[in-house]
């Protein structure tokens, strides 16, 4: 089973569905992948109703037997586009060859998100072959533009909403099974995102008199922009710990002992102090505790001896729960404190609300993790990236973010980077996860 899924994933990796390059490559690679899915999963395409929503949105409906539950389906999501592969990076194997070696599938998209797509399709195909029929509708929502913040998932969410459908459960990519969620917590954990930070692209612009570089003014356009960027430090936004992170720390307490357990208990009791500790740690812990600001591009000037008349910078902002795009941009303007620097939001989305962890849906995810990764503890956390699930999220809804793939720290670093790869064993376990989740939420044994 695992080897077949690895071979199918390898074939999908060899189809370069780079959404950022669609203007130059066209839609053909995406259509090739969609046709390949049809070949790989004949039962899925024969027995589920499929419709194209938006340009590259695929919506499959697996009709349930209980009509009273038709408006409350399970929605399982994945995307089949990928980010570019930097040709200057050193890859062990070429990024679009899908090499299978050393028990792994190598290549762009193996973790993000074609690996999860294959696990999901394998699970549905297997359930169909076994004769399983769900009581509750199951929707598969696949998008081809997630990496470019495209319209596919948004169009699918709007389509379902327009039909009066409010999902019982939505599951998209996000967390994974990891080996060390915190430096002092060495516990294999399934990190399930119960919310996600917002995202905003901010542009800083300034103008000045141009002239010869031999007689510069006290503050040129470039130096003004540089000063503005330098003011956007890690302390720009205050530290605050979301409820999910406190719950995560509390859930870890029974699985550690000694000093780590004492530390965790103290952190749980003092969330305000914990937020400050995490913020000072930086990295992943720091990002959990506050809005992050990362200058990513800077422009200005046309020649080495000419003072530029304008300069600009682009800043990526990941907005913590409790903030909004408007409050975040207002704080950035105050921190820069320079009326000659224009601060503009190019695009942005607010953070999602937190989904509950004390409901049947989260319990079903936990049970599916136990079936596929025995002994792994399932805990909530906040996703720091942006996923397509944000289009489904409304207060009170059960929207979660978890890819049933094991990733150590090195593998997590390959997402959007070089040497992206997934263990073949993870593909098998991921299929088990989705089979168990569908049976647990939609099977006859469930008490509705």
C-alpha cells in the first residue's frame, strides 16, 4: 500500500504545478495533474460528484445516507499547487523528479501539500473499495492556487455557504506529527492548529530630492526607508498568549517529569509571563506569542552615484489572534513615527477565531491520530502560516489544521526550501488517519 502511494506521489511531484509561474507556464501542468488524479483514483471519480469551482478549484461530494445531516458535512482539504524551487539551492535530488530513495519521496510538494493530498485520496479510494458508505456527506476540497492566495478555496467556501451548508468539521493542512514541540518538551506530538494568525503585506514608501551622491542630504530616501525598517523590531507588538497555547502546555504536563514538568506547570499558571518568555525565545515559540514583522524586500536607486528620488520596502506581517489588520497597521505607523514614510496595506486577512478542543470533532481527530501514530499526544496550537481553511472559518465552527505526516525539525525546514521530502511510512500512516477520521465522523457507529 505504502509503495503504491509513494509512486503516485512521485508522479504528482513530477508535474510542476507552480502557481506563481502560471502566467508563463500556463494552466497545462495543473490540468495534467487533475487528469492524473482521475487515472490514479478511479473509484473516487466514479462514485463522488465532482465539480469545478473557480479556475482550479475541485469540489467532490461523497453523498451520505442521512439527509438530515446534508447541511453539516465533513470537509477535507488539500492543495496541489507548489512554490517555486530556487535553482541556486542545493538539492540532493532535483526538485521535480520525485525520486524515491532511502524510504522517502523527495521533491517539491511532498510535504506541502501533495503528500497530504495523496494520503486523503488513498483513504477515500480504500474506503470505497471496502464498501463503506458515510452517513454524513463528505466533501473533498482541492485547490490549485493556495500558494498564491488564489481564489479557488474562497470560491469553494462561498459556494457551500450559498447552498446553506455549514460544515460539521473542516480539516486542512497546518500542523504535523513532530518530535520536539518545545526545547524542553521532547514528546512526539500531533500539533493540531485550532486557529491561525492573520497575514498582511505592508509597503513602505518615501520620496526625496534626487541628486549627485557626492553631496548627500542628511537623510536620503534609502536611509529613511532603512531607518523605518530598523524601527520594526521584535518588540513592535506586545506579547500575548492565545488560549490554545496555554492548553497545549497543560496537555504536555503528564508526559514530562522533573524540571520540565515543573516549568510547564509554572508557565500554565502565568500566561502573561509565559508570553514574555516565549517572545524572548524568538523562533517558533516567539511567533506563537505575538505579531511578527519581517522586512522581506527593499528597493531604491538606479546607479551607485545617484541619490534616488524614491525608495520602498515590503514587510510581511503575521498577525496574532486578538489583533486585526487595521490595528496592526496603525501600530506599525506609530512605531515608524515618520510622516514622510507612507505605510500602505497591500493585502491582508485577519486572524481566525480559535476552534474548540472540548468537542466531538477534536476528539475524532485525536482518535485518528492514535490509530495512525500510537502513543503520540494530540495537542492544540496556533498555525503561524496561512492556509485555505481561513475561508471557512467563522466563530463557533470546528475548523482545524493538521497534516498527518511525521516531520522532524530538519524536514520542517525543507517546506518551501531545499530537499523537501516525506517518509513513505508517513504516507501509509496518513492514509490510516484519514480512513479512521472519516469512519469516526461519518460512520454508522457514530452517535449523532
